[in-house]
C-alpha cells in the first residue's frame, strides 16, 4: 500500500460536494461574489434549472487578468484581509467557491477591472484552466457555468426536477435580494423573466419595505408592522405581518444576520413565542428580520454553505426577537389585515363561491382541516338557545352616538344571532361576536394571570366530570396551575375529577365541556411545551368556553360595549386562532359592488 496525496482536483471535488450541492448553491456563491464586489446591478440567467447553464453578470469592481487566473485557485481570496474568522465583513471568505465550481463544471470568467480599458476572459473545465485572453465587456464580471456536475456524474442523480431546481434558484436570489434592496436584480430562465427587482430608493428602512414588499407581495407591505429594537449592541429591524395574514408553513419567514440570509431554528422558536397568543399552532406569520451585530458575536464559519450561524449568546438574540415582535404586535391594537376585507369583497363579488376566502367554513382550502373544524364548532349556533328563524335582523333604534367617534362604529343590528353589523363614518363593520368576545376574555385572563391569579366563582353544587383514567390524571396533575387560572379542580377517584370553582371571568360555563377540552389540550400539548406556552393554550381554551357563543341574542348596549372594548383591547383584530374578529367594508367598496363607481 502506498500512501499518496490526493490530486488537487480530487480534493476540490470533495470540497465542491459540500459547497455546491445543487445548481442553486453555485448561483448563490456567484451572486454573493457580485455583492461583495460592490455591484449595483446583477443579472442572472439560468437554463434547465441551472444544470446545463447559468450566468451571473455584475457591474462590480472586476478583476485584472492576474486576479482572474488566481481566483479559481483553492483558498485564493481577496477577502478576510486580516485572516480573522471572528471578524467577517463579506459574504465570502473561504476562497473555495470558484475552484469548487471550476472543478465540476465548464466555467468561463470574463472580467474588466473598474477603470481599466480592457476585458479578459479565461475558462476552467473540470479543474483545467486556460490562460486569460483579451475579451470585450464593460467594467464588471460575468461568470458562466455550463454542464454543472459533468465531472461528478454521481451528483447529477441527486438533482430534482428542473422545476424544483429552478424554485431553489429563485429562492436563493430572493433571499439575497431582500438583504440588498439597493441592488438591481434580475433572473431569467431562457427568455422567461422569473424576477425583476429594481434598485429600491430612499433610506434603508423604506428601501427595505419596498424590496420586501416586491418579494412577499403587496399584501405584506400593506399589512406589515415595523420592528426596531436593540439590546447590548445587537440591532434588530425589519417587518412582520399582522397575524391575520398567515400561512400553513414558515417558508415566508426570513432572517438575515449582518446582510447574510440564514436559516436558524432559533427564529422559529422566537416567532412562535411572540405570536403564540395570536395564531393557531399550524399557522405561520410572514416576516423579514434583519439583525446587525458585531461580527465577533456570531460565528459564520459553521457550515460550508454559510447558511447557518452560531450566536455567541442565543438566549439574548431570542429574547430580543420575542420582545421586539410582541411590542410591534401590541402596537397593532385592533388592526386586522386588509386582506380580510379584500377576501370578503372577493366573496361578495362572486356569490356562491367562497373559495377565495381563507376563512370560509368547512375543510380544505387554504386553512387546515383542524382549524376549519374548530372554526365550525364556534360558528355552530347553540340549538337550545332559540328556535327563531336565523335570518332575522334585529334592527336597532337610531344610535345615540355618532359613528365617527368610534373606529369600529356604532352597532346597528345583529344578524343570524352571530354577527354584529356596525356603521362607521365611511363604511360598515361586521363583527363575529364569538371570535371577538373570545379574544377579549383571553386578554382579560392574561391580565388577571399576570396580576397574580384569576378570581374564582364557586359552583353551587360541585360538579363531577367523568373522563378516562389517563385524562383525569392529567387534569389533576395540573390542578395547581389551573387553580391559579381560577379553576378549582381535583381528582375524584379513578377516572373522574370534581370541579368546585370556575374562573369568574368566564361567567356561566358548561363545566363538562370545559374540562373535556382542557383534558384534550393537555394530552395534545404534552410536556413538549414550556409552562408558559401551555398556560397560554389553556387560557385560550378557557376563553373560548366563556365567550359569547354564536347564536346568542345581544342587545344594543351589549353590542356597543363589545365594540368599545375591542377598540381598547390589544390584539382584538384577530381571535386566538388568527382568524379575524371583524371585517370592515368601506362605502367606496360597497358602492363598487353596486356599480355606483
Ligand atoms: P471568496 O468569495 O470566499 O473570496 P470565491 O472563490 O468565491 O472565494 O472567489 C475568489 C475571489 O475571486 C474573490 O475573493 C474575489 O476576489 C474574486 N471574485 C470572484 N467573483 C468576483 C466578482 N464577481 N467580481 C470581482 N471579483 C470576484
Ligand atoms: Mg465567494
């Protein structure tokens, strides 16, 4: 057996496997180089998902012929001036991307240094490079890559369909573009334009909102809350969406650290913590958050693809994100996203077709079945409450107050014993009485909890609730926490609990239902969640039971009182599950419906 050094090209190929996992990773490296080169404009072309062809052209600093020849050598870099990995100011720093790509593909580099009057080109194919030769192009650099992985055919097998690979490429560019609104980006697939983002104008925050809006959609820009907070040298800015603008996965949550897009589990946990009160478990808000911190407080050199970071003090970063998000959300007051009324308008315009609304009842569509189920039970009128035809409209007397005084207007009617219709200065507001009341009770409950325990109300006769044994045990095991929330419950033999007091906030409740739901909750949540998270979930369940159910007749005073409380209660624009509590239709929109405009 002879021991030998691996050929440089072999070493490069191994490394390339780490850096260049798929076409999108090569595109990412090339675009990062353009950003590091100070480009103001970056144009990207791909074919076949980037597999047969990709090119990245920029108007950055460019390279001399010597630099051109050197840049494809392993560990050749113009960055990291003091070789200090604790202090990385650029996106690149390893000097590995170009040699890696050059070793597994056919690459052509054409560059003209800023201020020089000549351009040069060279090629590198499977690691073999040519000498630079004169070429033509304005200042900047174009790098073309053909037949990615031709030298490592095994890799090709792992590639997904063209569509999937194209999707990854788009995602990579979107992330980098979000972090750099001042740069013009375009992405073409053959003749087809996939992205075109003009350089955003204005100061950084305005430019960012413009760019983030261009990528996440106009609805996001309209319904975004600004975030701006700092703690111990770490500065967090960005935009987060109102809870009512939510998705079934977290794909539209973006985190940037010192201008670098990163994926970090920490973000998911922090977002969940901050939105816990506003969203069901399976719904996710949209956001783009930017952290600026001294480079020595974060380690970027964790993973070859540089998409993961390690914070020196993750608890500090998490705390900063949670509190900044909570603060921003608290400031939103009773605001619900405009998408809600847009959805309503869409539904009104197309009678009988509610497919466009994420809040329609029943399963399927854009809201998960579980949530739809929950929603349906809330909306089901309680049959025992009345036998009246449900289409009745309870018309109110002329309101004493002027509508203009109140953002949510003056109650005019209750329809179907479920919705309050209020008149505002310039439109109408429709409130889902159950969802709204549930939110109010929940907020009260949180306040009471924070003020050291909710007050209790004794039952005339203690109520025994029979459950299966495990469920009864689970409820009994949480007795002390539940007591703090105003629910006095204890074990009652095997398979039953006895309830002596209920939270005063809830008013009269169906004890049997409440305990069964709590038992389900506790089973579902398990021990995986922190105590705080569980507490929030339990309060939400309780709030739901104490709420004015759909199907209860309300008087004018009750309705107006509900509206007034909504106006002053934080977060009252959505129920505990992220559904809106009210919809506002402007007169102008109503007029459009009737063709008056
Ligand atoms: P790194 O980015 O880690 O330095 P790369 O292999 O990606 O390593 O690039 C090597 C060097 O090539 C860079 O440090 C830079 O000097 C030069 N370079 C690469 N792309 C460009 C570009 N688009 N414009 C100017 N210089 C570039
Ligand atoms: Mg690089």
